[in-house]
C-alpha cells in the first residue's frame, strides 16, 4: 500500500515542477480573462472623425442667380430698345410717305387750278373773237346740236379711256374712232399712217393714264355737221425701259364729224398746259 502512495506523490510532484519550469522558461504571459473592464477600454478609444462634406455656399448660389437675372434683364432691355427703334423708323417712314403724298396732291391741285384758269381765259378770248355767224347760230340753235353735243362728248371720253388702255387694246380700238383721213396735229394722214404714229407713241410710252378734269366743252356747227370738243385732262406717261416719266395737264381738241351719220374724229390736236414739277 505504501509503495503505491509514494509513487503517486512522486508523479504529482513531477507534474507540478514541469509546469513551473515551463512557465519560467517562457516570456509569454497568459492574457487576463475578459471582464467588464475590457468593454470600458474599448469605449475609451477616440472616435474616428467623419470626412468633411463640401456643400455650395448659399452666398455663391445667390450671386450666380442674381447674375443670370441681370443678364436676362439686359437682353430683354436690348430687345425692347430694338423694337422701339424699329417702330420709330416705321412711323417716320409712314409720315414721310404721307407728307410726300400730300405734296403730290397739292401740286396736282395747283396744276389743275392753273389749267382751268388758262382754259377759261382761252375760251373767253375765243368767244370774244368768234365771228357773227356763230353768234347767230347760238341765237337760233340747230335742233340737232343737242344730240350731237351729247354724242361728241361721250366719244371724246371713250377715246381718252382707250388711250389709257394697254398697247394692244388701244391699237385695236383706235380705228373705230376715226374716218378715212385725219388732220393730225396739222398734218393730213391716212388711217394707216395715223396708226403708225399711234404705234410709235405707245411704244415710246407703254404705260399711260389720262383722266379728264370735269366735263368736255362742246361747240357744234350745223353747216359742216361737226362738233368741236375740248377736254382738259391730267396725263401720266411712263417708260420703265428708259426710266422716263412725263406728267402734267394737257388739253385735247377733237373735231367730230356727223356728215356721214356715224360720229368720227376728223381732226385731232393737243397741247400741254403744264408739267408736274415745272
């Protein structure tokens, strides 16, 4: 029994001595057991700072907004200034056109007034120098005169309208107004020669406009079966190809014959009373 106990004691002592020697021969120290102090140590660590966040400053944004608003305002102001300038230019142009038209109307009125005065003076001189038979015919008028005067007046106005027509229409209508021969501005012409004169004139002045001033004056003669017609009229003739323009007041004198029944022009003459701008 004693040897067993002794052997057990020796084994226990050897184990304890080995453990102590192992502990002394090593530099390693067992860590302490975890406890509540460990948690406190972890809480004592300094907190990590979050990275800074960069945000647009309110003042910079406000300045950018104000700059954009100011630029838009300047653009709008420029647009309004340009619109006002364009409106003013158009108004000035309209006023200039209106003044020019008024001046043209005033000149035309003055031209017509001078033409009427000259025509009245000419008629007065012609009446004073008229021979006694003419005065006798007025004292005892021919019953045909009234119809002749109406027809001759209408013929002269139709003739002026035809001259204002385009070249083709005017040349086509011209022969029906004339007899077989015509005393044209002092020369006796056949109808063919007269048409050549008309054709040259219309080629030279392709755009024409004749406007009578009031009613034509008519004086008829029973012995010759003719009526003398005088028409004061405004005229405008334009040649775009030559860049030429003629405008003013003229007097047209026609002798209308009723000798063969149908009224025809047997004499034609005209004279310019005044020119525009003269």
